[in-house]
C-alpha cells in the first residue's frame, strides 16, 4: 500500500520534485506507523512533520508561480489552503483522540490528496514555471527553518549528526527531516553502547539521544559523552515532561531538550543552536 515515486510524478522543477519525494516519504511513514500500531509519540511526530512540510512546500511553490507570472496562482493557492487545512485537521483529530482516527481513512485521504494534487493541479503550472530558472532558484532557496526571512544556521551539509533511539520508525522520520534540509553526515544508532563506540571513532557535532532506552538511559549516555571529553553537543529527547528530564540532568552540559511528539522546525532549530554553540574548529567544516 506504500506510494512509490515514479517519473509520472515528476514536474521537471528540481526543488518541487524533491519536496514531493519528502512528502511521499512522510506519507509512507504514516502508513508504516499505523500498520504497526506505533506509539502515539512517534505517529504524532510523523503527522506533525507532514503538516509542517506541506505548508513549507506550498509556500515555496506559490513563490515560484508568482515569480514566473503564472496566471493561475490565486486559484492554486486557494487549493493549497484547503489541502493544508485538511491535513491539519487529521493531525488535530489525532492529538485530541488518537483512537478516534480511522487508519484506513487517513491513509486513503493522504494518498489521494497528494497524488491527485501532484498529477492534476501541479502539472498545470509546468509550462509557465519549468524553464524559469530564476524563479525556481529563488523559491528553492526559501529555508524550511526560517521561512521567507532566511538567516540562522545554513551549513547543514557540514554539520555531523548522530541519532541514538531504539525505535526504527522514529529513526526513519528524523532521517527524512534532516536529509530534507541537506544534512548528509548522519549516523543512526539503535543502542547507546554502539553510539558511544561510534563516537570514539567518528565524532559528531550534535547527538540526538532518547531518554528512555533499555541499555542505558539518555542521562547516563550524556554523562559518558562528557567523560570521553568529546566536542559533541547532546540534545535529549523524551516522551515525558522535559521539566523532569532537565531536573535529572542538571549537572550535565545538555545543549537542548525536545519533547515527543517532535516538531520538525523545533528539532532543526535546536540542532542549529547546538551547532552554532560549537567552536568553528570543532564542526565538520575543515
């Protein structure tokens, strides 16, 4: 039941097709989480990322259409607003009562709106936009974290990130978000002990670590990273209150705390702040 990317879905605009691939990846992760009766914090994180990335993609697409002089931009933007609200309603219903959401209905709706929108509405602007390189370049440069305003951290391709989490679906989600903004140096680890061994051989600038794991908890992991005198900045994640986590790790130099369900922009903002706090010589920029 997963959606596969095919050439039939290509619009010919590089950033648009890249965005569509991210959305399809997120859509398939919703499918996977529902099929496996995944815990609410994981599925909630996936749905939040789908909402946020949908809005971001629509914003970039509309900017490109405006700069290209596409006459149907107002009508297309109205369709975007309606679709964004529908996706947001799914997420809101899930937040209110996860058990009230019918997995099959959600799956079918998400597949229908995404595929029909790409092959129906998006193909309509191709003639006006596909060869307008300036419009595509400007729209493609809109930053997911900072939106239209730009600024902030921009060296995503250089920063080295490790994720330590024992949930495979959550690891897939984080990988999708990080790769979407250009992070290429990414280590995915399911066991804390393996993470420490890898860090000793291949340092990371920012380490995202779940708090509750079988082998050792996140506080113990962060303490060992400190004892190893590594330059890595640790960001702790938890499905519980971050206030409790902060209290139990107050003696450690933690770069940030994230509460699950994870919000995509908050995740990236936390990583960027942790990376910016590192000495330039410590980041993978040399």
